[in-house]
């Protein structure tokens, strides 16, 4: 099975090349295609958290159907219930920008806290190149209340705005992605900024 979270395949490749301990944490691990399944198939011990109970069930049901114990539990990125430096690989894909930037600050601190020395972190952010910037209730600083399946917060970042989260890390990879695709019969433009960084 090929999973839709394509940037995470690059992250998996980097993790494999670094020859670090094969234990991985996913912050926002829910949904019907949990990428932890791919890590599991490469021999990683997997752990994840998911805030939404429905998305959590979908992910764990997927694991059961595929004979994988993905070890995904309910949890919050802003207060991760794991000890310091306990995972060699930590990632959060399409999750962290669903909160206000003050909460992103807390979540980034937590993700770095649980990452081991020389461990690898992947995080992606929405960029101001996204077609939805400016829609919905405006909280200032490119933060908006917008409708997905339900009402959510979206925080958007300028090209180098999120660099500060990695000041005490080595950035191995950064990509300012713009995707143009048909959605509901219209051409849309989505903007993301991806980071892979090493804790030093």
C-alpha cells in the first residue's frame, strides 16, 4: 500500500540512513492511513498520540486489520505525557498548524523535549502561499478560524518564520512547497514548509 503522506517517505529515508535507534513518535497519528504503519513495516517500534477520539479509532482499527500494534493513544501535543529524550525519531505531519501560534510554541517545545540527542524531527507548517490565507475570522498574525470538516484554527507561516523553532538544532532539510491541484472542481494552491532537523 502507498500512503498519501508523501513528504514522510523522505523523512523515513533520512531516519534509515542515520542508523539511529528504530523508535518513532507521531504527534497527530490518527486517521484511516496512519503512516506509523510504514515505519512499523521497516522494523520501528511505533508510538503515537491523537487528540480526536474518532481519528484515533480509525488509526488503531487500521493497525488491527494489518496485524500491527501501532501503540497510538489519546494525547495532546501541547502536553505530551512521555519522558524527556525517549524517542530517536519524532514527527508531526499536517497537525501542528491546527492551533494558535502560542500553542504551536508549546507543541514544538514538547516535540523537541521528547527527542533524543542526535534524534531527527520532522514538522510541517502551512505557509502564507496557501489559497486560504485571509479567509474566516482573523485573529491577526496570519491566524484564522476556518471551516474544514468542522471549524478549526489554521496558522500560516512566512518562509523563514518557523526557523526559530530549530535554532538549537541542525536543519538537514527545508522545503517551501506549493501544490496546485483540482479540489471540488476548482484549481487551488496549497502552501507548506517542511523541516527535517537533528537535535545536537
